[in-house]
């Protein structure tokens, strides 16, 4: 009877050893999320957050990273739109200045003739 109990316990322990441990995955995802947020703040790099979403797609950390990426990309797109508008206005101003300079050149050539 003792031998059967020992064998049963050994069988249970060996089967438990083959089950993947979820907390490590969660800890790895947490660490990657923290590193990704730090990299985003310091270097404006989204690489680690994208890596988290790819490696651990079903974790809550990946969902949080996906939301952060979505907000960052939207903000970046809005910023780019503002910069484009600013460049368009500068371009228009430069064209107007160029036309004024051409007119001044033409009028000074007429006076010189």
C-alpha cells in the first residue's frame, strides 16, 4: 500500500512538472510591458510593446500594450497632420515672398533700362 501511494504521488508530481507555468509567462509579459513603457517614454520607441503583443497575444498585458500603441499611433498621426498644415502654410508664404521678389526685380530692371 505504501509503495502504491508513493508511486501515485510520483506520477502526480511528474505530470505537474510537464504543465507550463503560467505565472512566469505573466511575469515575463509584465516585465516586457514595463520596459516597453519606459522605452516609449525615453526614446519614443514602440518596438517592445509591439513585441509584447506578438509574443503574448492573449495576456492582459498585451491588451494594455495594444491600447497604448493605438493611442500613440493616433497621437502621432494627429501630430503629423499639424506639422503638414504648418509646412503648407510656410510653403504658401514662401511662394508669396518669391512672387514679391520677382516683381521687385522686374520693376528694378525697368528702372535700370
